[in-house]
C-alpha cells in the first residue's frame, strides 16, 4: 500500500533545494501586486525603447535654455499649458492662477520674482530664461489678457532680481 499523498497526481511540497514556482514571465525581483491606479510598464516606457529623433529627456537647470524669443512666443511655449491660452488659469490636478485681469501684476517686480524663483507648484525659470526673455514674457502678460500695466520692465531690472 502506498503512503498517503505519494500516488500519481498527488501534490508534493517543494523541497528546500527547489526554487518556488513563479507565475509565467515574473522574475525574482518583480512583484505581482500592483498599487491601485498604477499603470504597468510597457515596452515604450522601457529605457531601451526607440525614441523620436532629437529626444532629450534631461532637464538640467544649468545647461539648457529656452530658445523662443518675444513675450507672446514665450507665453505660448511655456506658460499657456498651465495658465491657459487666454490667461484664465485652471483648477483640477493642480491650481494654476489666472493671469487675466490680475491685480498682482501691477508691480512688475512680483511676476519677475515668480518667473525667476517659482511659487507653490510653479517651477523656477531663472536658469532656463535669460533676462531679456523674462522681461519679454512678464511685459506680455502685464499688457494682455485684460491687464494694462504699461510700465515695461527692462532686462537690467530683471538682472537685479536674480537669485
């Protein structure tokens, strides 16, 4: 008579020397549990995935600068993604204050400070924009979107406020 659990089809406990079985495709360092709402990595997310020509994922505050010139062009390229095309601001995943009809823009020093140093969720742009670009985008915002502050800032005034 065969011992219980040793016949054909019976399951045997894994031996201490045999590795534990893993679900297909799982490596020893992967976890099969995923946080709710998290997305799994796809091939396009992997480090060796093909990237478009000119792809450069680095964000270096010391060596990369925006090349756009002129207040309107800078606003469209950098600011309107958060502050919206007409400066109306937005709420949702974050809070992006309205620049339209904004009394805080009356003093040119305030928006220069915010652009250079950042504020709340807005990143600083001091190392990404030169003095002329900062003056141009601040002057653009202060004279558009229902704002009519005509005392234009100069690059020299921006330079004095740099951190």
